[in-house]
C-alpha cells in the first residue's frame, strides 16, 4: 500500500497509526475507482490517521456514498471512533448525506453510540445542520430523542439553537420532550433568543411552557426585543388561555408519548381528527 510515511509513529489498542494514506485520500475525494483498486491491491481500510480518522470517517464527512459502500464491503469498522469519539454515522449526519446514513445503518451502525463528554449523538449532528431527512431516518431506526449533550442539551435544544424549524417539527411529532431543560433553559428560550416566531408557535402548540424560567430567572419573553413580533407572540400566549381543543390534543399526545403517531393512525375516528392530532 502506498503511504506517505511508511513507518507508523504510534501503536495502540485500536491499531497502527500512520500519516494519511492513499485510501484516506481516495475516500475523501470520492475517487471510487482508485479506492477499489487500492482495496483489491491489499490496502487496509482500517488504518487510522492523526486524530484516529479512518477512511470511512473521511468518506462520510464528505458524503461520498459510493466510497462508503466500498469501504464497508471491504470490512471497514462501521462504528470506529475518532479522537473526539465521533463515529462515521455522526459524520454522515453532520454532512447531511442521507444516502451515506442509509448505507451505514444497513451495515449495522449504532443509531445510539455511547456518548462521552466530547461526543454528540448522530441525531444531535443531524439537527446541527438542519438535516431533517436524516433526523426522520434516525428516529425511525430508534435514535434516542432525549440523548443529552453536555454543551447543548437534547437534539431539540440543538435544533432550536441552530434555527431549524423543520427538525423541531420532526422531533416534536416523534415525541421529543418539549420542555426538556439544560440549566433550566428550555427549547423555547432558544427560539425566543433567536426571535423565531414560527418556531415559538410550533413549540407552544406542542405544549411548551411559556412561563419557564432559566438559571438567570428569565422567561422566554425576557429574551425578546420589546415590541418585536416574537415578543408580541409570547405576550399573546401569556394572556390567552389555550382552547379546549388544543388542551385535548396535548392531553392525548402526552399520554401516548413516542407511540403517538403509530397509535393515532390506527384510531377509528375521522381523518380530520387524526390529522389534527398528528399536527398535519
């Protein structure tokens, strides 16, 4: 195998560490023919470069689906960890490559790898980039909606911080806890800070507590600019009681939790009611 520096400079439990190999380069650049040639010539697909980056990490970071398939077929470790603890699935979600995510999951990638103090889950990574298709697929594969990142909180927090309303809708409809808190800070606090009226409305419709106070003893409205649309929206919700219809929907959804969409779809009630309960 052709390697820039043939002598490894460290040998540990996870294998031989080398400088970036030709396999890494081909995987990163999407050079499928070159990668296939290297593999057929006996090149290892599991050598790790600096920061424990494998060729599979490189391919996933850049959404090179064909190379991802070749590497996995050649025996690449699907849940290999880099120095930050991220798996290739985390990288594929970060890149927003639905095709890579599908391939990895088909090859047994863990939707819920163990988290460390430096690691975000694949679902967190998908929410950072607003990749709602990846979010939907991960949830369908059992991704934990309440996976907790020390810096950001839950995936719902991350989606709100990064202003991705589509991801917020997907998470909430799947049963994510709308009032999950990190240092008493809820997703609604983040939506208010970002002055996102659309996101505020979605969160409140799913039962967000407009009176929740964070570690600074501030409510969401306290983070808005007086007289702004977001401030007016929150003030309206503070002074206007929810309708019985809305309260009933929240009661049903809270009772069913993450089973809501599946169970509601099986109810023998008019489609209009089903659509309402499913926020359609």
